[in-house]
């Protein structure tokens, strides 16, 4: 995905998919829990190319959980590097709520397409696109390794997490309850 091949980016959750059917979306990256059916909303979209990856929004293995792994990040990168979209393309990335897996995936795509751009710049762009973004830290750490970014993406995301906790302090308890306390701890320690 070169910057000039995609000119419009959308991040959303399942409940928002129906709102984007008439917006000229031509590429979709779906990040779903294992066992979740393909969304019916796509029947209202024009012809588009879609890739679906299935893993849970978690930070590591757990009872019945499929965590994001290096193979998922590699598939996200392969999706972005596929030159099938022409100029002026509209990419939609979604997960269940449009907050964690999808924002992490879009940040990974930005970082791959613009290797010379600073991580902070890429995270700021992501945040402007999806204000409540909380990128999955495991996915970002895997991308840091895959893209030889030396942890800069993870550090920029940690700062975004800290910002989000400042705006939405209730997230700390919610995320801890979801087994994502290490993201909260890292954000608060910074």
C-alpha cells in the first residue's frame, strides 16, 4: 500500500459497517474473533477486495484465546503491499469495535508504507482518524520487530494509551478486567 494508492482510510467497528457501503470502499481488512461469521453488511458494498484475519483482541494466550501472532502481522503487511488498488482507493479496516485490532492494523500499514516517517507522526495521524483509538500493544510490538522499528511504534502507542487514559480514566479498570492490564501499567508508568 503506497501512500498514493490509498487516499481515504476508514476505521470502524461491526455496528458501523452499514454506514460505509456507499462510500466507494474498494479494499477491506476485516479482523474478527475466531468463529465470528462474515458481516452481512458487506452485501451492501460495491465490488471490493477483502481479507479476513481471525484472532482475539488479547495480549497473549489464554483459555480459548487465539492471540495475534507474527503470522497475522505478516498477513496485514502482505495485504498492504498488494498493489491491487488503483489511485484514489478507499481502504476500510474494521474489527469488533474499531478501537484496538483495527487501529493497530492501520498503524502497521502506515508504518510499512512510510518507513521514513516518525512513529509519533503515524500515531498522530491514526488518532486523528479514530479519536478513541487504543491499538493492541501485542500487534504493535510484533510490527516493531517485523519492520525493524526498534520499539518506536510501541513507545508512540504507549504515549497514545496514556493520553487516552487521561481522557477516559474508566478505561483502566475495564482493560484490566479484559486481561490487558499490562497496557494500562505501561501507559501509567511512562
